[in-house]
C-alpha cells in the first residue's frame, strides 16, 4: 500500500489533492474490470454498465472512496484477480499469462491487506471442488504458476515480517479484539456483522427494486456462471462470518470494502430476465439521486465539522517543528520522529527532511502521544516537540 503513495509523493510532493486523485484512480480501475468481467458474463454493454451503476450505491464505493487507504488499495487487485480467475475458469485452454496475472495481482492485493486471502480461499475452494470432487476438469500444472508468482512476490515481505516479529499480524489480531476471550463475543459480533452488512446494502437493494417490477430468484446450481458468481461474492462473506463465529472477532465495517465489487453482476445475472431495458427511468433517477447524495453529504460533513482528521493543521505544526529542529539540529545526524504514529506521520509528510517514524526510542515509550525528534546515532539526545508545540490541536 505504501508503494503507490510514495510514487505520488515523488511526483507531486505533499499536495493533498494528489492522494484523493490516487484513490479515484484505484476505484475507477476496479470499476473498469468489474465492467470487463460483467461483459464476459452477459455479452451485453448495458447490463454490464448497470452492474457497475448498482455498486456505486454501496457506501464503500461512494462516501468513503475519497480516502486512499489499505481498503481502497485492494479494490483494483481484487477486481483483476477475479477477472483473470474467470478467464481460467471459463477456458479449456489455460494460458500462461492468465495464471501469471492471477499470481501477481493476488500477491499485490494480499500485500495491501491480509484479508484479501478470503477471496483467494474462495476461488481455491471452487477450483478444488471442480477438479478433485466433481471432477469436471483435469488438473493443469499451469495452475502452479499462480502459486509460484504469488510466493515470489511475497518473499521480501515474508522476510521483513519475520525480522519484525510479525508486527502486522499482531496488529490485525489486536484490531479484531482477539486479545481477550469472551464467550458472548462469538454470538454478539457475528450478529452485529450481519446487521451492518444488511444496512450497507439498503441503497443497493433500493436500486434493484427500481430496476425490476418483481424480484423472482431462480437458482440453478448447475449454471457454470452462477457458481462462479456465488464463489466470488457470497463465499468470502460466509468465510468472514464464520471467522467471527469461531474466533469471536469483531469484524470492522471498512474491512468489507472490496467484498461487494461484483454484487451488481451477481444480482443483474439473477434478475436479467426481469429487467426491462425500456423502462429504466426509475432506476436512472434513483442512481442519479444516490450518486449526488454522497458528495453532498461528504461536503456537508467536511464543512460543518471541524474536529475531523482532515482538519488537523499538520502543515502549520510541521513548520513550527522544523523551526525548533533547525535551532537544535546536528548536521551529522539524521533525525527520526517517534511516538504517536498518525501525528508523527503527518509531520513527516510535511517536513522537508521527511524523517522516519520509530515506535520507541529508549525509554520514551512512556510518552504514547508525544512526538520527539532524535538523532539516528546511538545515544543521540532527543528533543521533545511537545515542550514547544501543541500537537493536539
């Protein structure tokens, strides 16, 4: 995830608009591959476009999309992994580059966020079922190309992970609330998870309702396309739900960001016989309303509230921090920011020397909210910026 903002930083510097643009590039790229995949399913441009319009109503792809984070970073890789997996699933002739791209994009998605593994497990379970249980196809050794490419791309990260005491995994487990065991969590958190997913899908269901007169679902589990659509849409959510049930973990809402990318394709496929192409005006009006509602709400929140992270005066504080450091700097020493990661990262983003962040510096872990500037050499003295600047503004 850090690679792409760094590329943009090298090009644009600390210009905030560039990272909003980066986020939209990732969202649009994912939508493009959703459209390409949908076209393979329907062989119809309009139905494919409706599939994309439908997911635009989902919270993750409108209101929260301006912020570039690990969740948004997954989107294009999730979409491309599904697209090239379909190419293999739907073809008798397994192509080298399809397998190569699956391994590459799966690895990049996994590096964006480990939860990407839920999609990979779902696709693997589908292929295992078809090859070894139902025996509808033969095992092709080209499948191993995906595994090889995946592991090769991950090797540097695995080495880093081992050298840093698996810090990212520990962080994820902490965020999921697995540090303390509580039996009721195995019931409470899965129920909360389901309720939130239903709430997220309400605008989506509203658009579905506007596009058809009556919703009649006929499931044919011998349908090759339907099986694939269920595997990439429903199975990852089921696996996430089971994770919460078994471990008692709290599934945070934003973790589900990429899981609904192909929901539009699934529902259009199920209801395509009932979609009246010549009577889509209500759907178009509903889409336009939801499409405009999101930026309107976003603008309202941005203007009306002044306590958001986007209102943090990082640039002004960085200027003061630079002045403090310039008066105390040692030209032979490279400096480091320590303490609270978010505030420290904000400073580093604006400071001309771009100092790196360090979680602890000797005994200074007793200042969890503090920012201090230290020399990189062993025994170098530290300057506590809190003594000079109010960082909590």
